[in-house]
């Protein structure tokens, strides 16, 4: 969520071209949590792969953005970072359904 807010508040081209250290740390933490989750829960749901779209949306502007295509990359980062949130929503819903099923 912090990564999303950081990118959604960004209006300057330099902010998407040069990822800040706190954002980089949060991204590394997010990736690390995914690795831990994969070790603890070997079953991989389809929505877990969506977070990679978010990671690509952060990396592509750093590599390819320039002042002539800046609007495209602003849009791509804003939409792409939503893919960090989608797996969390599906995971919470799956967890809620599991708890509901266990109560019966």
C-alpha cells in the first residue's frame, strides 16, 4: 500500500525515473514476503502472479522512460501499482471464506 501511495502522489517525471530508497526498500520487503509466503504455503493461487505486473510497472519507467513518453509511463505506473493490491484483496477474501467454512 505504501508503494501505491508513493507512486500515486508522484507528479514529477524524475520521481518515476529514479526510484527513491524507501520505495525500493518497500519493494524488496514485498518481494521477500512473497518468497516467505511461497515457502510457508506451497499452493500458488492464480492471483499471486498479478503482483509481478506491479513490479514490472515500477521497473519499466526506470529503464525506458524519457521526457517524450512521460505521460504513458505515469499512467502505466498508476495502473500497474494497483496489481500490488489485487492479490491482497483476493487473499483476504480467500482467508475469510476459509474461516467461514471452518466455523460450519
